[in-house]
């Protein structure tokens, strides 16, 4: 089982808000950190022109169940505000945007399985927006201690096209570093 | 009172997930918000839940919370006077 806090400490990340996130947001956040730490994503593209799109299977169900425990018992009914704010899967895209000061659009899709086809179609659709030139894109699944994260950073080509193919996406996913 | 202050500090650290903070790091007379611990509005809501869950104190007015959560010492004084559990 992956310990997300250990990964955070291993890479000496300094962002205390991390410890307030739910596991899904932590996992996605770490994926984005590892991608962004070695590249300046805004070296040629303004952060206003970078979008974020993520997909997963279980949405925020992992945290939803923890939150449910705070409201399950009418005799011990104390809904937790800090758990409640993570009962939406798309919150993780906001966390990544805030951390990296990315100001472009963000979106989040829940889908049955990892789908390079759907991801590719979505990348194409996002890049049709002329103001979007870079994209942090990923599969961000976390449920019941199962963690499966792929984050990619993609830029449009000089002739304004998406250069990433379905096979590229499949290859990245199949060569993922950590899977448990 | 010292025991209550220590208990409160431990609870705040646990409930608010204050990584790397120990009870000794929290000055009971220092402001909880705006500086120091860097707490936010969600943390304020968690403190309201904490007061209800641990001490049976219901805070319904935001302005009331603003006064009570000024510091750990003020929180402890309020708990001592109003706790029902």
C-alpha cells in the first residue's frame, strides 16, 4: 500500500495544505508535483493558457465514505466540513491549479475504466480552444487504498495541433512507475 | 486549566491536520487565525464541530465564533464556563 505522506516527504515538497487534502487529491497532487518539478510549464506558455483535465473511476467515493461515517449515527452526528469539501472529485483539479497557479479551464470526468480513446478525444476537444496551449492531463484513481495515477503535461505543436496519440497515452499508462 | 489547554492544543493539531506542529509550538495567547498557524475558513468550521463534539458547546453565530476562536486561551476559558460534557 502506498503511503502518500511518505512520498510527499521523500520528495521534500513544502506545501502544508497537502495534509488537509483527501487521499484522492493528495495522490493527484503528488502526480502533478512530480511532473511539474523538473519542467517550467510556463517557460513558453502563460499559465492563463494551460488547462487541467482529469479522469477517474471512483470519483471521490473514498472520501465520501469517510464523510458518511461522520453523519451515519444520529446520536453522534458531527458532519466534518473538511471532509465535506472533498466530496466532489473535481476538487483535485482546483488543488493542482492553485498549487501551480494555473488559470486555464479545469474539468473532471468520471468514467468506467481508463480509456486512452476518451482521453485523446478530450485532449483534442480542449485544444480546439485557441487560447489553450498547454494541458495537464491525467487518470487519477484512488479508492480503498488502491492508487492509480498518471499525469502528463502536453503542449500544442507550433502549428497549433495536438501531437499526442492514443498509443502515446496507452504507453504512458502501461509504463506507469507506481501501481499498487 | 493547563490540562484543558494542552488537551485543546492536541485536538486542534489532530482535527486540523497541522503537520509538524506540536502543542509546544502553539502559543495559547497567540491569534489562531490570520497569522501563525495559517488557519482558514474550513478550519474555523472544524473548530465549531470540535466544540460541539467534545464539549457540547453549540456555536451558531459566526460573530460568536470569531470571539471564541481568538486564541487557545480564550477557547479554553469559554469551554470551562460553558461545557456540558
